[in-house]
C-alpha cells in the first residue's frame, strides 16, 4: 500500500493548478512532510501546524477519503 504522500504525487504538476495539485506540489517541496505516513492523525496534525493555504485542510480531508477508497478499501 502506498503512503498518502505517494498517493498525492499523482496530483502534482498540473499546467493550471487546482487546490489538489497545489497541496501535492507543496507536499513535494516540503522536506519535513511525513512522506512515509499512512496515519490520518499524523498528517492532519502536521498540516494544522504548517498549513500552506487556507483551504488545505478541507482539500486534505476530501483527498484522504479518496485515498481510503483507492488504497485501503481498494
């Protein structure tokens, strides 16, 4: 199973960035992001302390649901 970070890398690099790709690009550039984590709590706490833009937590919650469906329930 991929980590959440690796799942997010599929959203990187869009020519016209949306919020999902903005979050993925930020995660890629942030060297302290917990890249191996599979834990909602660990990642959400990290984002709460290091929020890259105002709607990032909402975007994270939506993408976490997709991650759960694809990677865990898959």
